C-alpha cells in the first residue's frame, strides 16, 4: 500500500477566522488530523480551531508531548508520537499535524517531522504556513513591525538568554514570545534599552475568547501572567500610534 502524505499545518494563534484557505482545504481532505497538547494542559488550542472548521470529517487524534526539562523525556515523546503518525501514513492515510502559529517557528512540528522522516524516508511532506501570534497582534493594532531599514528580532522569552544586551540593543522591534516566566525583568530591560512606553504592546491568549491586551509599561505589568503571551516592543512608535505625531517619525528617505 502506498504511503499517505504528511501535512504540517499552521492554524494561527487561535482565532478560526485566521485559518488560511489552503489549510482549510487540506484539513477537509485528509483522513487523520493530529493535534498536540502538553502533559499538564487542559486544552488543545490547535484542535479547537479544527473543531470550528465546517466540513472537516477526519479522524482526530491528540498527541501528548512532554514539556519536561530533561531532553530524554522530550525525545521519547517525539518518538512515540511519530510512531503513531507513521502507522497512519503506512496504512495509506493522508495525515495532518496542526499547530498554533506557524509550523516552522518554535514549533513541535519540526521535531515530529524529523522523527517521521527517520521512520519513513520516502514519505511525501507538505508544510502549510500559518499566521503567527505577533503578526495577528500587530494587525489588530495597526502596528508596523518594521519600516524602511528597521530590523526585527524574535526572542523565545522563556530562555535565560532572552535578556542578553546584544539582542535588546540591536533591534528596532522586538518580539518576545511566552513572557510569563520573567515579564517584570523583560519590562525593566526594555525600559533600560530605550523602547518607547507606547511602543510596548502585550497580549495573552490571542484569538481566544479570554484574550487580553495592554499597551505601555504600567498597564502590561498589571496584567495577569499567561503561558500563551507575547510582547511587541518598538524602539520608537510609528506615526499614528497613540500619542505620536507624524512629524516625530518622518523617515529621512521619504
């Protein structure tokens, strides 16, 4: 029997309306849809997006991934879950693995894909990009992420090195993902490095019913902490943002 095709699909940050047309078409066509959750999690955000999609008749399976510090535990989960995906592919079923955001940016999909390919080197794979949380947050606030020659840096804020001076000193825009462990330290570092108060935008559980947003250092610090959280920080606000006049941000190339 021919192998099924394996799809990695980004479903966006949580709002089903941000699912792309291509992703929706594939999800309606495949036989099996795998979604990820953590061992201690009570929800599966990517799975909830799929549940909201009309006309999706695929069999649903949830894969539990270890978030433990020990790499051996994580690797064991990748291997066990890859075995389940490989079994469905070997049965000839086209399968999709859905993940929040984009499947190739800080995603469990990349680890799963390596293991699936190790088991099934001949499997056909297609990765379908998804809208990231920071793109969705920027769009919701009409916030330019970068203009002209500006640079943008994306930082996994759960790491010890996220506050390294070179990272904060070089970028015009910073995107800090999953800020829940050290948000106060992040805000202090952003102040120290001159990021504008009104250029700092926070969101948690973006696209979900209990989404929260805040702008400015004091408002962000007052927000409850959340695992699904991020901060976008601009060194200087763009014209049109709250409290910013257009002449303050005129580019010398205009």
